[in-house]
C-alpha cells in the first residue's frame, strides 16, 4: 500500500511516462502498425470524450472544460478548414497556442465549482464565446490575416526551435507552466504537462500535432484519475491518507505490526473557545508532525480529532520511541491565535498495541490501541500508553 500510494500520488510520474511514450511514437511513427494508425489520429477525440465523461461523473467541472477545450482545438487543427481561407485557418491554428495556456492557467487557480450549476455553466458559455469569436474572426479574410500577423510576433530574428512558435506564445506558455507546476497538485500538474505536450508538438512540426494532443488529453485524463484517487483516499483538511486508505493498509499487514491510536487533548474546548477555524489549524499542525512520525510509521486520519499510526513489521518497542518524540514535538510547539493575541499549547494522548496471540486481526489490535488511548486520557492526557 505504501509503495502504491507513493507512485499514485506522485503528480509528475504519469505525465512524464505518457509524454515520453507519445514523443517516441512521434519520432518513430513506424512503431504504430498501419491498422492502428487511425487510433493515433482519432485518439485525442476518444480520450477527450472519455475524460470529459469521467470528469462529469465525478463533478470535476474544470476537467470537463479542459477536455472540451482540447477536443475543439484539435478539431480545428485536423479539420479540412472548409469555409475558411488559408489565412483564416492559419489564424485558428496560431490562436490555439494562446487560447490553451491562458485558459488552463486560469482554471488552475480557480476553485472547483462542479458542472451543472450556474458557475459551471458560465464556464462553458465562456468557452463557447471564445470559440465563436475565433471562428467569426477566422471567417473574415482580412481580419484573419491581420490577426495572424499580430499573433505571429517575433521579438528578434530566430530560426530552429526559437522560430517554430510565436515568441509571445512561448512566454505565455512558460509562465502558465511554471505557475501551474508551483501548485503541485495532480490536476494542475496535468494542465502544465498538456501545455508542454502541445508546444513540443508544435515545435516539431504540423505533422506531429496529433501526438501532442494525444499526450495532452492523456495526461489530463491521468491527472483526473489521480484527483479521483485523492478524493477517495486522502483527507482534504490534513492531507493525510484517510480511513479508506487505512483499510487497505490494514489488509496488507503481515505477522508483525503495531498500531497506535491518538487524538488531540481537549479538542472540543479549542473549537468552543476559539472557533472551528482554530480547530482546523490544530488538526493541520498535528497532521504535519504525524506525516514525519519516523520509525517506519504511516499516519492516517481516522476521523474527527483521531489519528492512526501503523508500524508495519515493528512491535511496540520500536514504535514507542518515535511516538514519544512526536508527542514532545507537538507539546513544545505553540499555536498563535492573532485574533485573541495569545498562544496556546496543543498536546496529544496516544495508545499503542501490537499483534499477538490474543489479537491477530488488525482491527482487533486497533481496538486495543483505542482502549490504551482511553487509559492515557484517564491518566492525565499528554502521554503514550502501551
């Protein structure tokens, strides 16, 4: 479970693999059998529709918007351009190099608002308006030509890679990629990777653009899958794996392990005295310390102010030291409450148990750890009881 968690949550792994595979196909198209060549051409359509449907199912409005945007832009590029002059078609193609990074950057810094609600519908209307304006401008030969030359600006004479894209588009893409990667979240990282994939394909030549969009839709689909996994297994407030992840970890335990249950002392008092915002700060502080508990322990949010730490392959003796160090670190750090102009201390109580002949089921061991936690509370709190 721990290894799977590390691989899945790694926001950069999937985009690198997908883009690497598409780059290899672009460089060596012979790797794709002739009978499967249609999948490369129509793959972006299929992945965009699949990703849009999954995003709709999980009520991820931003991903629905991005998949629709990529689908429309790809259609504009691979279409036969019927109804448009060469200048108008060239304008559409260069406009996508601005449209995609700007929209993905904005979406990366806006909150998730779902799909079928006023804000979600407003986003779709904005996309529709952008596409409508692009098509209207492209349909005017003189306007399309003028806009093409405006967008195809070069700050200096350049050839090779620097001459393959308009320099303003390069700047916009670079800024969008950097800011999205700083967010360091699966979906935002996939947005950055999609921009990179399309830009790289553009630099390589128009005949490669299908591989760029194949990679772009693929990485956004992978980011959506990672986002869905986080929704199911990771606690939003603390960032720790949640109870469902704990269930998977418990199922993979061997014949030796220790389990600790802990909670925040007088947590209800924090909420009642200082408000739920301060209570959330307390939980985040405890979670940050739990994330580096040491000793091979893996922390989970059990529920409310309760947390669980699983020590796979270790008994109580090896687990007690890291837990005691954790308790001391939390007790020594103060929380500042600006509104009250004061600092408060936070302490935790911990109960720990291990697998033995009397308790061979992990959930039975957890129940015994919970009983030890109760004993720690009764003994005065701010202590570890085994």
